[in-house]
C-alpha cells in the first residue's frame, strides 16, 4: 500500500514538473519572439539606410561626371 502511494505521489510530482516546464518553455518562447522582433526593428533602419546609400557603381558614375 505504501509503495503504491509513493508511486502515485511521484507521478503527481512529475506531472506538476512537466506542467511547470511546459509553462516556462512557453514563456521563454514568447520572450524570444519578442526579443527577436525587437532586434529586427532595431536592424531595419540600418538596412534601409544602407540601401539608400549610393552603390559603388553610382559613386563611380558620379565621379566621372565631375571630371
């Protein structure tokens, strides 16, 4: 009887641990997505600035026009 009770207790503890682990994983996933989105929004302006800069070919053509 005590062995069965001990096994049931262990199962309950494992089930609770699993629920906690799933909850923590869910929270970490949400946080990672939030941080990932934040980093993307920080990087986007840099990329846009880079795209608006003249490419080397345009710089070369501009320099020829100035000669």
